[in-house]
């Protein structure tokens, strides 16, 4: 990542992770490169020419005209980086404790806290979080250290190797599955369940209880459901009821959560719900209110209320389902539905798709208009060839004008022949035979 633009000088401080650079008229120092946003800056008038470190002192040499000026860096902050590189976290802590809190020292406390946790030096980590003011993590680490100290005192050895301590460290890293593994390896099922309960990770809690056949499994499920309802998580509560086989309760919760489509999906798949007319009507009303007309149609079709299903399909623009249903239940309505389907497609600017539906409905004029609007000229001519009604003849003019603009002066139809002629070449128009000349006039 780019730390600074227009840098004429940049150098590491020897034996540390501190970076010094010159950014135009500023001396820039990063005492903790892991936190590049924490930068110390001083204005300088000249150019940095060298960096010297000797006798516990680090100087930046700057030339200002004929003079040479020295800027001394904060050795305490530099020593922190050296201690970190050496893995001496106690020395790093001692250095930081001598410094006042600033953005630079705060970044260093954060770095030290992370490294101390990774090294399982939990007392140092506790001190870091105290300096950072992270009270909740501080309290949790204090409890963890008490467990580790007690184990070391009573059993000897390194208390940080105890399973509870390792589980706590995994939790601090938000690796809850690793924490669960530490508990399960010691058959500490109740502790794993308690961890998930405190974190409100109820799905994992119940999964552990089910896997081990815990005697309080049903109580846990009841507590989970109660927590979901108290916190207004009706959708999740409905899923719990559905998994438990309480489908009616699940439907009620889905409706309460404003999810009628989810309730309809469950109702369609369960005969015992579709047999309950009150429940079906409630779901259908919610679907219609939410403008889920197609889903409402599916539900009505499932309970054999074909008339209402057809109405919902049409209202929701689901004409494919409407036509399929009408072919079985209302054959006389198919032609009307095909025309309505074509009209709907015209509204949606799907002219190409509308043509065939108008043909199926016997609406030749609408089919011709749709073909012309879609610029399907050949299809429009084909439909015109099949017409006996002279009223459709007016569309020959529009088609003729198109072919004239394309300089295609020969077109043949069932009732006309349009030959290439001198007049056509002169005017760019099309000369019809006698029986069609009245249309052009």
C-alpha cells in the first residue's frame, strides 16, 4: 500500500521496524509499520541526507542550506519495535508503560495484544487490553488467567495448555468451532452448550445437544423458541417450528413475520394445511395484499378453487399458468386468455412474443400490428396473405413504405404483385395493381 507520495528519502531504522521518510517539507516517522495510519510528522526546511544510530540514540541528519541539523527520534518507541522483533514482550510492555497514550502508542498496544495472544502470554495480553480500555475483553482474559493460574498451582505445568484456557483463547479469536473441539475432546458437553447459549448461537447449541443425546435437549429447544419470540425473530421461530413438524405453528409465525410466500410454500407442500380453509384464506389474503398474485394462484389451484386461481394468475401476469389451467377447467376461456396474454406482452414492450398469442386468439389485426411494431415485416406479410377481410388491406401501405425505403421494389402477396417499374425507381414508392390502388389514394 502507498503510505506517502512525493518521498525523496525513505529508510528503515537499523535493528527495528521503524520507517523514516521525507515527504516534501515533512519528516515522516512510522514507529509501528503494522499501523501505517499512525504517523508522526515534523516540518523540515532542508533535505534528509542520512540516518545514524549509535549509543542508544537515533538521529536524522538534515541539510538546511550550508547548515546541518539533527532530529533525534524517540528511542523508547524504537526500542519497542526491537523488543517485538526479539519476542521479548515483557520488555515491550515495560517500554510502553513509560509512554503517554497517543495514536502511536495505542497502535503499539494493539500490536502487542495480538502478538501476546498468539504466543499465549495471556497476562501481557490482559495488560494490553487494560491500556486500550477494552473492558469486556479485559474481564474475559482476567477470568481466563485465573483458570490458568489455578491449574498451574494445583496441577503444575503450563496452565495455558488446559482445555478451558485454550477454548477461551479460541473464543477471543472468534473461532468457536475450535473452542467447541477443545470442550468436546474432554467430553465437556455442558460447557460447550453453555458457550453457545451465552453467544446466542442456538443452532450450534442444539446441534451439539442432539449429537450427544443431551437429556435437556427439549428444554434447550423451548428456550431457543422463547428467545426467538421475545426478540421478534418470527421467521426464524417459524423455521424452528417447521423443523419440529409443527406446520400450522410455522405458518402462523411466517404470516406474523410478513412472509406470506414462505407460508404458501409450506401450505402447498402439506395436505393438512391445505385442508384447513381458514388457514388457506388467511395466507391467500396476505399474498394478494402483498401483490404475490401468482403465488396466491398456486395456492388456490392446490385447493381446487380454479376460478380464484385463474383470477390471480391473470392479475399477476402469469398467463402461461392461466392458459394451462383454463385448458383443463375452462376451455371456453382459452381464446380470451390468449388475447389478454398478447395485450399484456404489448404493455411489457414484448412485441415479438405477442404475435403468436394474437394468432392463437384469432386476433389477426392485433397480430399484424404487433408484427409491424416489432418490425417483423415478413411475418406481417404472411399474416396478411391469410386474410379475407379487406379492412386489413390498409396495412399494405405501411409494409410497402418500408420495402420502398429499403429499395426492395418487388414483393408478392396472395392478392397483389408489385413489380419493379420506372415510376418506382423515380419516386422510391411502390405501384400496386388496379385492385389495390385505392388504398394508396
